[in-house]
């Protein structure tokens, strides 16, 4: 497919004017290297590609040589030579001005202890995720920001034309740039190759896996738990691993951007799950491939397929919300919430400016029932003035503004995340 304009490009430029080091981190093959090269061309800086074994060897022999001098230095796959970060620190001790270095990597920065210690206070992280639906389609896609600023303005009198089958196609396609334009069979092969590369290069080469044969089965098991509170004992037991070992491997998966752990939200509102996170695969298309769910199988109407569709739709929506949050100037905190009495809100977005909150429920059905709004009502009543809006995202065509006992709650088609066409009514 053609080169996509990433929303984060302007953010990266802005952060280079503020911080000595900007780090672009995220999964493999999401466009980090492309964005790094765009920035290097823009600033005329030196580009160091550590994915090249020869360059990696040379940098390992004399890291200081590659970070000295004036002008920004752009370093790709920095995690392959962690000692380089000590040289960057020494260089910043001499000149700590903004925009000195831009790094890109496919391993979480905080999973590298030396890196965390070397550049504390001098580094700003930007997460590069698979493409959003807005980026793919060339639309702005800023529903999260609009909900925080003026939720009423998100209700429009236009009907959504996106069908359930189309949502299924989007879920299975995912957002990895290199997978988008492929046929179904070619995309399945690409995902298989991608997973093999991640397991072999990002996990097994690290030498931290004592039972490598369990990695792929565990990842499949985690995919089957996407959009659910993480049950480490169950996941480990299913593949013959102790819970502690499974926990270690999940941390590796998270460090390699294969899974994300959505935290339980609520500094002042206690969650029934305590600190246990909700598990989501980093990309719905990747999850669907791990579960061997092509569009025709996922769109079936048997109970198993309906449940899988619901979980994958929630993971798809969480991904879109996190992508939109990542390019906001005041990045919000995103989590989920569940009470001891069974009320739940799939996504809670807390404004980074004033602590106001938007709750989002994801429903796979084309109709919304009163029980679908229960969690949002409970959250609204608990938060009072901090509650900006409650939103039910569903697969139906119309938007609804609720009244009376459901005041402050609206319903929107899922595609409102990246389009503006919705039909308005009140209930």
C-alpha cells in the first residue's frame, strides 16, 4: 500500500524540540523505521541502522564514535546494542540540548534495565502502534479527543453504513501496514512469518526462555483470553507451565509488543479485580490469526463465534482508543473498571488535563439494552462531576442520546471512531 501519513509525525517533531532524546517504540513492522527515516531526511541527521549486522558490530566496538558530533543522530533498533545508551548519556553530559537523538526499537524501553537507568529524565517515549482505521482511510479519527472536549458534538444525524460483516473484515485485517493490502491467504502467511520472527529474534535470542517450545502455545492461549482479565494460572496450566514461569513469559510478550496489559483503573474508586490487568493482543488481526479465525468463521452465528467476535471487537476498539490517545497533546490515562457487584466499563479514559472521565462500553450486538448501560450508570453516579460522558459503541447504524436515568450516556456505531456519519435520536 502507499505510504501512510502517521499522526505521530508532528508529535515527534514537537517532542524533539523539548527533549534531548525521543524514543519511538512499538511492535515490529508498524512503521517506526519509516518514520525515523522521514525525520532523518527532515533534519539532515546521521542514520545508524542496528538491524544491519555489520553496523551493529561496528557500533558495539566503538559506540562513542557513532553518537558524537553535532546535529541529531537517528538510531534504529537501538536495543541490539544497549551499551550505546551509556555513550549517549556521556554525550548528553557534554551537550544536553533538545533534539540530540531519536531512537527506534521493538523492545519496551523499561524492559532494558541499563537503558532505564542511563537516560532517566532525558528521554521522551512515543509509542508507534499498528495503523489506526483513520490513518488507513485518510480520515482524522479523533473521537476520543472529541468525547473529552464535547461529547454532545459526536452525535450526528447520519446513519452508519458499516455492516457486521465489514467489522469482521476490519478486525481480521488488523493494522499492520504490510498485511493490509494482501489477500486473505497471503495475510495469514505474513502473520505466521511475523510471529516466527518475533519469537525467534526478540525472545529466544535473549536467552531468557527455559522452555521455548511453550512460547507459541502460550501465545495462542493468551489470544483466546483477549479482552478478559488475565488469568495467569489458567494460561500457564493449559500449556504445562507454572504460573510464575507463565508470568515471566507474558512479560516478555509485553516487552516485544505482542500483548498489552490494560490496567485496572481507579485511584479513588476501588476495582473488584484489584491490580489485575485486562489482557489484549496488540492487534486484532494478529489475534484472529493465532486463533485461526478467518472472516467467514468469525462471522458465523454459533455461540462460540459470537463470543469470539465480541472479544476481538473489544480488542479492536481498545487498540483504536489507545492509538488516538497516543497522539493527543495531553495524553490521557486509559484503563478498565469493574466493581465487586459486577458492574464493568470496558474502557475508562481519564483526561490528562483535569482528571475528567469518559467511560466506553463495547457491545457486539446491533441493538442496545438497558443492562448494557449499567456499568456506565454506576461509574457516572460514583464520579459525579468528574464524569464527562458514557458511550456505548455497538455494531448498529444509529446514534442515540439517552435521557432520564441514563442521562449523560450516548450510543454510537463503532465506526464513529474513524468516521463522522451517524443517525441521531433520543430515548
